[in-house]
C-alpha cells in the first residue's frame, strides 16, 4: 500500500511539471533608454517609409506575424529549431542566415529573438524589427556594429 501511495504521489507530482520546470531564465531588458528610443524611432521611420504595418510589443520590438503556426509555443528555456535571414535595417545587407535549420536554446539567442519568437508557435513565421539594444551586444558576425538595428525573418521549425 505504501508503494502504491508513493508511486501515485510521484506520478501526480510529475504530471504537474511542465517542460520548463525549474527554469528561471528571464529576459535581459536592461537598455540605454535614450538609445532604445532612438532605435525605435528609426525602425518606425523605416516601416512608415516602406508602407509596412507592424505590431508593437511592450518592449518596443516591432514584428509581423506571417504565419502563427499550430504547434507548441516556445518558452525561454526551450530548445528551438529554426531557419532565419538577418539583415541590417539601414540597407538590407544580409548579416547572417541559416543554410539549414539551426538548433539552439532560446535563452542563448539575442534578446530580440527571446522577445519575438515566443509570439508564434511551432510551424510559424515572423519578421522581427529589432532595436540594436536587443540585438548584438558585442557586435555581430562579419563586424556588424552593436549599434545596428536589425530585421530578421524567422521560421520556427520545432520546439523541444
């Protein structure tokens, strides 16, 4: 009887845990408010000049959900598989892209991804207009300055 009670207790406790139980990683939204405001203004100007309607996240990130998806919603501690193309906002120069799907912990990516990717589900697609304050902290690939506002097209392939 003790064994049955113990087994049922463990089963009940385990079923109450989600895939990220114990995960306490959060967003790092410490930003130079003046720079962030300037970045957002530059992004808004770009959107206006190009007749692009984007949604606004409370952090200031602008985004367009191209396809919401229908699978799992990613959380900060999840491992995600995705395809992407990243460009500089100023001249659309490609700064980074995946040749094949890449797999990373969402918590390991730039803040703009941590904010934007959870807005869609597995199978979804999103365009992120990322202020430099949520982009490459130490500078990006190929010498992209840390002060560069970015556009990323992301297709979320899988969530673990």
